[in-house]
């Protein structure tokens, strides 16, 4: 006996759960199929290794779906300034929320906190079922629905299947949607550290010849380090004992925050640019990293995914309101048209930044240092970049407006 749904979301990560919450309280029956067991409880003093810089647009979506308060209660850190500088030259740029008349530029939040708050919120909706730990095994066309078999033997029938299952999306693969992209030959080394000097609620980023080294502010004197570098160097850094790593890190960061006084967890993640050729097929839609993966140097990946989720929810709800088929390709195309161009613009901008700062060609290095300092002195251009970084540009879904 199969269970009937309108929307089945594969992947209960940050993006899939945002979509579930955005459809919560509607007339649609929604299921989230999640392979893992989401963390909900951890010692107060522990800090999750994966964190995200959250824009104001994303914060507005989280508020609108009723999950932001749950994040605030668990722990968030707002940041009001951003300092970026070039290791090979004197180019500097400084963003201050006060220049945009805002109390903050954004927030740094542990991924597990985002996921736990969204999960708890999704669980409150009568029309949303959270199925875990379970994976889909196969699906077949069944007229106006897809029939999905889970690996615990259950069968779900749905009008729309959403792949929110991350960069290695099996939904995307099974749907035959190709990707385009390239590896960066870089790994992002992440670490939770404590610094001697206060971080001043500022995001700090130094562009080294091998890639950017960022310190993102957390509670107290803690920071999350994101160090994008060659895979061999990432391995060497991870092989250092904590004391040697702390010394190397502080030195590579010009001791801007003094000594690194404590090193907690460390880990590395391979970096690549990847973009799905299509976001939709008949009865299928992709959101978040399943549709696009981006270099983390400006911390935009999950922010794009949250806007995908809000845009898809808006498209589906308006299709449903006019009694049209929410899974039909011609109705899903509106979502693809809405999000694809904006995601490509952001991905290519980040790629261009990464290449600009990765080059060792002397004339380009000279020009980029001049460009950075010139931008720093041009208020309108700086305002444009700040608006972009805060997520206030582009055609925003209603939940983000
Ligand atoms: C080093 C680094 C730093 C980053 N920093 C930032 C940042 O500061 N700001 C930002 O916006 N973004 C950042 N990102 C990007 C961000 O982490 C991703 O964009 C985000 O995690 C994507 O969320 P998602 O929900 O689409 O996918 P995921 O987080 O990958 O979640 C996918 C979910 O699907 C589940 N799943 C997978 N397969 C199946 C299956 N077959 N069945 C059921 N469930 C399944 C998984 O268990 C998981 O819960 C960073 C990325 C990296 C690598």
C-alpha cells in the first residue's frame, strides 16, 4: 500500500528542510526523505566544524518560515564588518554595515544549528512527514505521479520529487540531468580555533597566493577558519600537531588576531564548481547543491540554495492555487527561469574572483591591488558589493523580501 504525497523532498539538509518549512501549513502533503539522523542535541561548549555565513535575505526566509528564532536560541553570531586584503600587495577593502545603515552584514551560524532549527520547525507542521534514516531506492512513472520505493520497503507516490540531496545528488543522476563544471584543485581546510585578540564581530579574509584564508567570527574569541589551498598543502596542514598548526595559522594570517590559543576540530573539503544543465524535468526539480556547487570564498552556497527553496515553494504554491499540475514540466520551468540566471551570475563572479586572486602574473596582481583600494574608496561601488553580499540584489522570492 503506497502513501500519497504531493511533494517528496529527498534530502533533509539545510535547503531541503527550508523547502519543507516553506510548504508547511499549505494544502499540500509533503514528505522529507533523509538518509542521516539529524543532530539535535550536543554539549553547549562544543562547536560544529561546518558553519555558514548567512545573508539577510536568507535570514528573512528563515524568519518567514518560523525557524530563525530556533537558531537564535541555539546560537548565532552577527558580523558587522568585513576586512579583505591581498597578501601580495597593499590592496585592502573594508565593508561596514553602518555604511549601509544596517546593524549587521550577516550572521555566522553552525550548519547543525540551522538544520536542527529547521527540522524542529518542519516537525510542527501536520502536512509535513519527516522520514529518516532512509534512502530512496528506485522510482517509476505511474501516470501523473512517480512511485518511489524506499530502502525500508515503503512506497511513496508523489506529483513532484525534489532533489535536495547535495552536490553528489543521486536524484539528479537518476533523472539523467548532466552537470558542467571543473575542479579547483583546491581543498578547503576548516578548523575551529580560539584567538588571542577579539574578532570584533568581523569577517577577516586574506588572499594568499594559494587561496583565501578566512577567519569567521563565532561566540567569545572563537573563529571558524576556512583556508582554501592546494590539496597537498591542506594535507600537510592537517598532519601538523595542534600547536604547530596554531603557529603556522597565526603566521599565515599576519597575527591579525594575535596568537591562535586553541585548536579544536579540523577537516577538509574538496572544492569544485558544478552546475546542473537543467533544474527541472517532468515531475522532478533540483534545489541547492544538487543544482549548483560554488567556491566558498564569499560564503554564498547555502544562501543560493535557500533562495531556490523559497522560489520553488512560491512557484509550486501559485501553481496549486490555480489548480494546475505542480509536477508538470511547463509549470516547473518558471522556477528554473527564475533561479538559473541568478545562480550562474553568482557562480561565475565567485569563479572570476578566485581566478583573479589566484594568479601569480605580476601585472594582474598590480592591477587587482589598485582595483581593491579604488573600490574601497568608491562608496557607490562598495554599496553595490555590500548589497550583493547581504543578498539584497536580484529578483527575490516573497519569503526573502
Ligand atoms: C568549506 C565550505 C564552506 C562553506 N561555507 C559556506 C558559507 O559560509 N555560506 C554559504 O552560504 N555556503 C557555504 N558553503 C556551501 C554550503 O555548505 C552548501 O551550499 C550547503 O551545505 C548545501 O546544502 P544542501 O541542503 O543543498 O545540501 P547538503 O548540505 O549536502 O545536504 C544534503 C542532504 O541530503 C541527504 N541525502 C543525500 N543523499 C540522500 C539520499 N539518497 N537519500 C536521502 N537523503 C540523502 C544528506 O544526508 C544531507 O542531509 C560552504 C561549503 C564548503 C565546502
